[in-house]
């Protein structure tokens, strides 16, 4: 059993700040826990814009505080995301977040991240290394 708090991650290697300066994330469950997903608390800062494309991951996001406009960059459709709203990037959609008020959310990634990821020039996290998160099927194929 693992028990930890977001507060205790403050300032550790699990507390990641984006090079862009638009967000920070506390990664409470990572690939090394070998449970098949990662769990994060992420804060995107008011007045910022971040374009992302999880080409190698599926992400589910639940807003717990703040407000943002989510744009599906492939269709142009816009959504207002407020506390209690969830969005699921199940089709690897390119998307942009425009943050109206500091936006705190809980995110789940599959496959899990290792913890140090930041978006590259295309908004992508690197592909996962199967042995890092213990998927026996992927490890055998790799």
C-alpha cells in the first residue's frame, strides 16, 4: 500500500515545473509504481496558453478549481472547463488550454509517465519505455 500527499511532494523530483512556465505538476503515482497508470495534480496558470498533443498517451482530466477554455485543435470546437468537469483525450487529440483562472486538475495518464516529462516542441511527451512501468506484454515485444 502506498499513502502519500500532494503536499509532501512539494519541492521533490516529483514536483515538475514546465520549461514554458505555464504549468506545474505533482506526480503522485508514477510508472515506477508499476500499476499501469500515473496520477498527477497539475496547475496551469491564469493568463497562459498551452498547446498539447499526447501522441503516446491517453489522458483523463478532472477540473477541481479554476476555469479554462479547451480547444480541440483538430475540429476547432471549444469547451469551457470548470470544477466538476472531466475531459478525456481518448483519440490523442491535439488541444490547447487557455487559462482564465488558475486551473487545478487531477490527471490520469495511460501508459504512465516516469515523472520528469515536459512537452516537446510539438506538445508531446516522449513514448513510454515498457520496462519502466512493468507491462509484461510490451516488455516481451520490445
